[in-house]
């Protein structure tokens, strides 16, 4: 029998009022089941956070090996320190502002540092490079290199500054830190341009946006608090770990999108707001990767 004929037969059957009443009663008496759609997402979020925290601790660990340096250098990383706020150098280039400077000239300098003449402690410079030297046997040594001194932070010893060395030493440091980067001002400009474009679009199409979205103010407040904490950490302690920043940016995008998706029913507004959030998140991603 064809499907059309079957449907016609079903439509001709009399309605069972008692069955409809029973179903209606059961639906209204049965307690609503709690939503479980967020449970898996919360578990996944906790697992991802634990992984990133573990990676953060792994890459930020400066535990030193007590073995004597073999003289063979595995890696040299540098951070351009623009003020005396403590040593900010890190061993990994996954930190903002940390660059790999393992060149032949710098490798030769630190392999033969014991041959340099020691000097009395000179006046500290506000502009210098924090350098971390990792030897192949696992030992880490920290240095500050300025125009008038090379300070061995690990052994508390001073040597002549880079004005006494071949110009290529300073040139390699400058080239590493002067590479093309994504200016942070572009993020602010991008946000302004996207807001102007969306406002113009809504105006042309006479689309009225909701004046207040419940939960959006809380999400924005939390985002500003996290931004303030990150700025304070950078000022007092040092550069940020890039994977952690990427995770926070992704969390920012999701936290802004959820209240909008929950409160707004207009599909056009949802589409525009989604594109705005994706655009801002991508701008942050570009800045973090290139920083």
C-alpha cells in the first residue's frame, strides 16, 4: 500500500479522547527532567583547564640541575626588559615577548663566559635583555645583558656589557625582538569598526535590538576583571603563557555568545552578533600568536 493511502486511512480513524486525556495528564504530572546538555561541556572544560595548567607549570618551571655545565648549549631565549621589575626571562618561546636567539655569536659568548673578566657591579640599566641559557645537560642559567654589564643572575657575577662585544651580538637580539608583530591597537580599531558596521546594518534594515540582555553584563564584568588580573600579572611577574591566553580568549567568546543566544530570537541579529564575536576572537588570536 502506498504511503498516501496509509495516511488517508489514518486520518479517517476516530480520535481517541481518553487516550489523549491520559497522555496530557501524564505529561503535566511527570516532573521535568533536569537538563544535562551542559554536563559534558563542563567536564570537558575542567579537563582542558587541568591540561593547560599542567602545561603552564611544566614550561614555567625553572628548577635547576645541580650538575656542572658541560659548556654545550641547547637553547638561548631572550626577553626585552624595559624596566627593573625583576627577572622576566623564560625558557620557552610560548610566552609573550620571549624569543629564540640561539645564534652562533651568542652561543659562543655564553659557552666561553668563564673566560670573560669579572667587573664590579655597575649602575643597573632600565633597558636590558633577560636571557635564559639552557645547557644540554639540563642546567639553566639566567643573565641580564645591558650596554654596560652582563649580569650572571644565577651566580651573582658581573662581566662587561655588550658594548665590549662584536656588534652582531646586539644585532641578533634586536632583530629577534623587532620582528613583525600584530599591533594591539588593531584589536580596538577592529571592535569599533565592527560595532559601527553592525549599527549601520540594523539601522538600514530597521531591526530593533533588545535594550538589555540578561547575563551579558555579568559576562562583561568577569572579562574585565580577568583582563585586569592579567595586566597586573604582566606588570609584577612577567610575560603570559600563550596557550593559557588562547584558552581565556576562547572562553571570552563563548561567555559573550551564550547570553545573546539565550535571549535573542531574531535570527538576523544572532548571525550579526556571532560574526562580531568571531571577528574579535580571531583578532585576539592573531595578536597572541604573533606576540
